[in-house]
C-alpha cells in the first residue's frame, strides 16, 4: 500500500507491504520505490517491506539546493517513527546505500543489519566530484538524454541486448525524476563524507553486493572494502553490472532472503 507522511513540512512517500520483521528498501539515484517491485513481491511473503521514495525522487518532495545523505537518513527515520518501528534491516542500492550508511551513523541502535547493494562507504574521489559537476550541467541541458544514458550505463554491457524490458523499466522511472531532485542529489552525493569507519565498528551483519561488470564502482575496490567488515556476507554477481536485482533477480532475492535470516 502506498502511504505518505510529513518530513520537514512536506511529503515523503513510501510503500508498505507484508507483515513481520521489517526490511527497509532504499533505491538508488534516479530510482523510486517502484524499482524494487519484484523484490518487494518476493520479500513481503516473509517480512514487512517498507520501500521509501528518497528526497527528490518518486513522489517525495524536494528539500532545497542539495540533498545530503544525512537529510536522506533523517527522512528514513521520520518514516520509521511515523510507523513506530524500532528495529529494521536496511537494504540500500547505490545512493540508497550512502543514505543507509548515514542512517547507521546517526541511528546505530535502530539497525539489525545493513546491505550495501552496489554501494560504497568511501567518499567521492576528486575526479568523481568533477564528474558529478559535469553531470549537473548535462542535466540542466537535457534531463532526458542524461537519464537515458545514465541508466544504460548501470547495466553490464553484455546484458544490454538481453534485458531490454528491464532497461526500459528503469529508464521510465528515471525519466519521471524531476530536474531539481536530480541536481540536488548529485550535489549531496558529491559532498558526502567517507563512512568506512562504521564498517569496522558495528557487530550486526553487513552484506555487500558486488557486480563484476559494474561501470560505476570498481569491484576490486569493493572487495578490499569488504575486509573491514566484522560480520560479512558477500554476494558476487559475475554476470552483472550495477543493477543486480534487475539483472539477476532470482539469485539476488535468494541471497537477500538468506542474509535477512542471518540478521533476524
């Protein structure tokens, strides 16, 4: 069921389905709760699944010049407080993983587990920051061209001819993201701090999903990062890019279900 609550005097939208222990899904950049459609259907058979539209995405409002990861984390906490939920596992895809790490930093006692789904605890490199600024200019010139090319890049190159429906699905969601939301999120990601210290401090389970053909995050760097974890689960998707739950849905869903049993 689609629901709404108020965050900073404006609307945040989320999807709530299933019963039992709570799993929170945070979409990536240019996504919305809809991107998790099949994951929600699968996990909600055993869990209560809350999929949130992060600021500037889906049907959630924009909140100014830049959407920091702390702002996104506070948005998530507002939803959980509204639903009176005390303990959850968060699964964050890409930008959603950055927001999840901010949440782990700000509200550590709320988490039973954390999944960084094609995501990293490190801040942007200086070159990546420049890429974000270039992206902002591209969005201002043509949001449609930018979103189309960006989504295409999130899939492994070898999967492009096989996953046309999945690409069209993700592109449709991306095209519905408003320009202000895109730009504010790019600024927020550019300025986010490293949160790798969290990985070595927490004792709850952490899962990292790594795609061999990820065009956004270097797989080897993620493997090195995973060595920081005290209680790790690693899912390596040898055929996929940055969108494992769309590129290999059944493998991904089974692995998530196993991880959730570990958390709870």
